[in-house]
């Protein structure tokens, strides 16, 4: 935490959401960015990528808000109750809070993985309300490793994903440090199972009905088709799902006239686990926001 960080708490669905607001390090641009973590993460992001992104945005004159979705991190709630629509509701509450706290008039969402889906759902909801509740515009979105929504995904992509991660785990199984962790009981077989096969679970029993927490009650892509701002999609060249995701979003944006840029970081994995990849994605994203949020 630096002098620019301020711990904050605000309410949504009668529960406390906790996060950190970063203020501009220099002239205030009147613009803010809400950073959204993935489904099973927290406001730090993998290898603190959201923290470092917020720092760079603060240096460039942006307000930032990183927060833990309800049921994650330090926020109240139960992780088992998490849904896509609930995370969208959290993000909208965060945007309104940052707008009032920092007097922000222009706001962007930046999301990683499922956070990108939340960004699309939040921006399209706020823009499509038709009322005057939002005191800010949304001129830009930044979407990192954002996959198609569940209804858009195909079983072939699931099979490809399982094969990719199975290969990675086989390679790890040949490493001495993996056997050491196995002997010490530090291998999380439950987490491995979720990575390999969790995406096949399209439906879950909830309140006696079959549902998928990652589905929305809204037709988000239909609403998103009228988005007026600019969008930056970034994918890792080493991410097994990147090509399929880009193939889903690129023609969609082109056909509907959405101003979208697509960038691939060669060799990068889903979470950009190298200093070079991290610096590239943060720098490109911050520059994109500077240009499109003037």
C-alpha cells in the first residue's frame, strides 16, 4: 500500500464490499477505472497484476478502484453464492461509489478473465438503463483474456482446454519439486480437477432448479451490440482459449460497428506470468485508456 491507496468499504445487496481507491499522482484527469478480478481471484489479481496496473493508471492521472467481489477476499458474503449477475451488480455499485468519491465523470472497466465478462455486462447495463442515475460516461473498456459467455462457448473448446492443461500437469508430474509437494501433501487435487473438468459443468442445482452461476438472466451480448465506447481486447498467444475467444468477439464487434482493438501478446499465458508480458499489457492498456478517455 502506498500513500495513494485508501481502504474503502461500500454496500451492495446489504453486504459490505471492501477495496482500495487509488488517487491520481499528479493532475486529476476526472477519469476513473474500476478493475475487476476473475471468478476465483481477489482485488490483487494473479501476481499482483491489478495492483501494478492501478499504480500505473494513478501515475497517468486516473482514479482507480480495486475491490473484492462479495464472497471473495475481504468482502462479506459466501463464495458459493457467487453468480455472474451478482458480480455485475457489485461492479455497478463500485462504479457509482468511485464516481461519487473521486468526482469521476468518465469511467472505464478493466477486467481479467471473468472480470472481462463482468465489465461487458456492467457497461451495457449502465449504458442501457435509460435513466439518469449514472453520473458518468463509459467511453472505454479493457478486456484481458476474456472468454465468450457460457451460452457462446462450444464443447470443442472445452475439450481443447482439458487437453492443454492435462499436458501441462503431465510435464509438472515429471519435476522433482512436484513429487516433493506430493509427499508433503501439498498437492491440491481438488483444484486440479476443477481446472481440468470444471468447465464441463454447465448446470448446477440451485433452489431445486438447474442453473449455471456463470450464465446471466440477461442477453448481455445483445445489449452490448449497441455499446458506444472503445474496447481493447488483449489475449496471450500461449493461452489455449485465446484464439477461439478472439474468433467469437472480433466478427461480433465488426458487424455491429463497435470500435474494438485486438492485441495478442506472443507466448503469453492466460494470466501473463512474466515481467515482460505484464509490462506490455499494463503499458498498452494504460495508453489505450489515456487516448480514449480524454
